[in-house]
């Protein structure tokens, strides 16, 4: 299983270091990933960047590119998160980022997920929506991980139901053989059950992962 923590805009350099130090004392067979904010990136094999501009460097105010990310020896990145899409990142732009970091042989945690109005329409509408978010993405890319994160389940405390996760992951499995993570209100109480679903290869966790003790306990429950 792949158990990943997306810090979003939480934690500082100092608290990220404390988090990673404590996490390093835990031995687990699972693959762990941590995506801190860019100010807290550090040389650690489990750390990835939350975002990256599709260029080595240049005049892109407030962005970070390959030069800044790889200074830490980091070769992992999270792309396509719904919070970035809500800020206006188009599918075309995300696909450009994907291509850029793919060409640099990064491990890419690629996020997709539908809004509530699409989920309310039908299962078919959800799959059609997710397929749009996979446009321009090489589903054969060796270092690709896909995270299915329904927008309505993110940060709401209400995760998708087991059946919703199962049917969506089954449909995604028909498109790719890459690892499929679920994200959206994953917590201590539901992580074991979610990870036990066929075609769920792990979880991408926000809120419940920011406390290191809780994150460690979640890893242990999987
Ligand atoms: P929550 O776990 O807070 O719902 O966030 C999920 C997420 O967006 C991870 O990328």
C-alpha cells in the first residue's frame, strides 16, 4: 500500500522536520509519501513537492521549478490536485506539467476527482468527468500513481462510501494498471476499510495526517 500525506498549506520547516523525524522511527512495509509546502522541502526519500512549474527556472513569480525542487534531490511531485484546479489550473496546463516532470523521470502523484453536482448525476457522468481529467496524461508512465479524490469528500469529514470508492476504482482500473489511491476524509476510523477495497492501493490523506501521531496510527491500521 502507498500511504501519503498532503500537508497542503500546513506545517513549517521546523514542524515538518519534527514530523519526518518521528515518522522515521516507524518501521512499515508500506510505501510512505509526504508532500510538505515548498518552504519545507528537504532531502528525504519519502518527500515530494506539492506543485512545480513546467520549466527548469525562469521568470515565473512565486512558482518553483525543477531547479528549486531538485536542489533537495527530490524526484517526486503531486499534480492536478482539485485545490489547484479550483485556482484555475486548466487540464492543458496540468498535462504540460505532467509531461515536463515525466520527462525528468519524476514519480507523479496525479490527482483527479469530481464535484458534487457530477456525482449526483450518475456513475457514468463521474467516469466521463474523470476521463477528461486524464486527458493528455500518459497512463502507461512507469512512475505514475493516481489519486482519486472526490472534491465533495475533501476536508468535509464525509468520505465517499465504500461502494462509491469500489465502483469508481473498478472503472479506473479498466483504464490503467497503475497504483490507485483514494483521498477525501480518510481518517483513523475508515482507513483500514478503505484500503481493503479491491483496486485501492493506498490513500492520500490531508487533515487527518497532519498530526504525526495520528498519521503513524493510520499507517499501522492499514
Ligand atoms: P482531507 O483528507 O483533508 O479530506 O484531504 C484530502 C486531500 O485533498 C489530500 O490531497
